[in-house]
């Protein structure tokens, strides 16, 4: 059975994975970078027996691959940036394969700065077009195999697809709460995981504190600087790797964004910001 760790890209999924691997996959709660790989990204070739998948056709294999996970009768944490959508009659996932969902939401005005860096967009206008693109996908083609192919859609459609669904047990957390009140936020995650996975364990406060301390932004950034973090990728120019752990708490849209892009985003996302409890201006 699957526990999905879902989010729009650059919303804190790696931090969540690091915490879960530290708390649930160690004895003392101290993060080990090698444990991060135990929470795999979905989809990718290994889930489809390395079968060659044509571009844009991974949806044909979603259900069978998840059925295979279900048949193993093991709990599997999976990270995904895929929206909770259907593609030509194929649902991304189904309740019978899913124990629960942890969904991370982040203020789009801070997502855009990370997206601009990560995707090497020349301007914030280009980055905003990406956040509003209903057909946005991310993929990694290896030897003409498009198994690692995610339909991320737009920022708005993405969060609505996961957060509006009533078919799954879900915990929604804000990236901002992970920063402002990490103990409460991560404790809620532990309680949720224990519940959906039926772990008969008490919350271990010391392990939570160790997990928070050893998965801080600065600690994860140091792993990247030491070349131990494997998930940052080369830019389109293939000359440099943009920093995966980019700004951290310094990512403040009020300071970074100019008035023009602020106004565009505040207008376009006004209802979303109000509904989600973010400042609208």
C-alpha cells in the first residue's frame, strides 16, 4: 500500500522525505542521506520493469505498477509531483492502492522564485507562465524511455486536484508551517503516518527533535555542497547545476519580487490566496 508524498515542484517535498526517512527509517531519528533513496520518486522506470515507455504514455502503466506494489503487501512511501488527474480514462491512483496522502502546499509567490532558479527561466514572467500552464509536464528521457514523466499541470490545478479529493485520507501541510513551527507540523505528520499505517507506536519526541535538527535547510544544503545529494540536475545549457537548496528562509516574495510581478500574482491568485489563508497582498 502507498503513502503518497505529493506536492507541486519546489514546495518542500524533499524536506518531507528527509524527515520521514529520518524518523521512520532510523533508530535515533538522525538523518542519513543514504536513507533518502528509500522513498522513491514515482513514476520511474523501475516501477515498470524498465519497460520502454513512449513519450506521454506513462498513464497506461499507472494502475498495473501500483497493483504490483499493493500485491507485495508492504507499505511504500512514494514522492510524486503528478497532479491527481485522469489521463484518457486512466486515473493516476486509486483508493484501493493508497493508505493516505501527505500534501504540501506553498505560497505560489515563493514557489515562483524557486522555479525560476531551478528551471533557469530568464524572467519571472516566464516562470509565471509555467505556474499557469495547464499542460506542464516534467520528464527525464533516458535512451528514449519516458517512464519518468509527470503531469504537473498548473500550480492551481495541482493543489485543487489533491486537496479537493475526498477519496483519500489526507494530511495537508503548509511549507510555511514547516518553517515557522516545525515541531508541531512534523509531529502532526508522525501522528498521521502512525494512523494510516496502523503503527502502534507512541510519538517519540526525542526522535522528532533529532529528525528536525538533522534535516534543516542548512544541513541538507551542506549535503548538496559536498556532492552527496543526487537529485539536482544540470541546467539546459548543461554547464552548471542550479542549486537545489536555493534560498531557504531567505525566500521572501515581499522582498524578492518586483511590484509588477507581485501585482500580477496577487490579482491572478487572489481567491486561492484567500482560500488557503495566505496574505493576498
